């Protein structure tokens, strides 16, 4: 099989699909990137991470009928900015929303940054109109939180990435009885297990349940010339019954920055996976941030992802 630009993902020819200029002028939005995605009532809803010219953060929903042509709503969603705790621990930024449906509720795990540290925060909604804030749901020094779409052995489960000084950036799993209090943490994928991502690895999008295992699309980072980060995607399979066990990992990245909108922007050389929608015919629409500046889309077959995990391609 011939894959252009050394990537297994077919880039959407209309990339980027959303940029800062697609949002109302009065908000002075510069960047739209690393946004969560879900399918809701036959529409694709993207919860966008935005930054204005002062780097103030917004979460803003855009809608699409086909998964490519998105129209932003008139205004960003309301965040709990009048809450003293949110004011204190999200004073610098909030970012990287990841959407997971559990039952009839849609949960949005995201990171918050302040002068104290980075930590995870949780929103929920049943209609994408009203949002409830559940508070902070991790210790300081944690990010890339992504919920599983169902409980594991009676507990809620998530991928996360503690930012400890000694582990180099690895993917962990944590468990919770109530979505607020988390523990029983285990390291499930070390960056040293991914030959092209020796700097760090982290969760990308909601795990996809397949008959072969939980499919985990993650980001992996290498450091080029001592200080230049290159962000690519990886894929691995976790055991269905015990997802702390990784049963297969692709030796190859499935996309690497090659297009202009991936190489040039606020942060160069970035393809940052943030969401995936599995269509009925087995095609996966995958969404990613380009160069920390724009949102992009691509497609890949679910079976191809499985084969990559087992290094058949």
C-alpha cells in the first residue's frame, strides 16, 4: 500500500478545517487547536480550544453535518470563572478538552494551568447547552486526562500523564468510584517503549472498544536537535478486561508532520491527535491540532489501525 508523506493517515484535502479567523472578529481569536470531538444527534460537535491575541482561553462549540465543514456557534460556552477555586487554579489557561460519552452524559476532561501547577478538571453536559463543573479531579502535575466510555471492573477509568521529573512523560491509568477521587494508578505505556517518541507519550482521544482490545490513539514526542519537539501519533491495543495491560504497539508513527499547516505555526512540527469518530463502514475520521494553530482532519480504516498495532504493515 502506498501512503503519501510517510503517513498511514489520509489528510483531508480541505485542511485546515478550522482556524482562528472562522470565529467572530470581536473575540480576536488567533488559534484554534487540540479540540475535542463527539457525534451527537447525527451531528459532529467539536469543542474547540481557542486563544485570543492576549492568549486568553475559550472553549467554543462548532457543528458539522459531514465532519469536515464546521460552523461555530455564536459564542463560547460558559466556564465557571466566578468560582474561587477555578479562578485560582485556572488563572493562566484551560485547554485540551476531551469528550467521552458515558450513558446519557457527556464528560469533558480538560487541563487547567496556574502559577501553582497543571491539573485536571471535569465538566459534564447532557445537551451541549448547559454545562456542570465537577471541580478539579487530579493532584497537581497531571494532564492528558481521557475517560474510558464505560467502567472497568466497576470503576471509572482514564488515561492520564503525571508530569514527574523522573519518568520522562508516560501514559498512566487511574481509577475512580465517582469521577472526582482518583487512585490505583499504574503506568501502562512508557515512552521508552516507543522508539520514535523518546521524549514523552500521552493520551490522544477516547479509547475505542474493539473485539481485539481497547484501541488507544496517542501522541508521541521526540526531541530534535536538543530543543525542537516533533509531535506524531501512535497506536496501541490494551486488554479488554484489564486495560492496564498493553498487548500490541505499533513500531511506526501513523502520521508525522509534513504538511505546511503542521510544520509552521505557533509550535512547529506538531500533529496532535485529539479525537476519532468510527463510522459504520469502518472508516475512522481522526482530528488533530496542526502546529498548535489550526484544527485538521484525516481518515484511516479501523482495520488498518489494528494491523499497525500488530506491525503487519
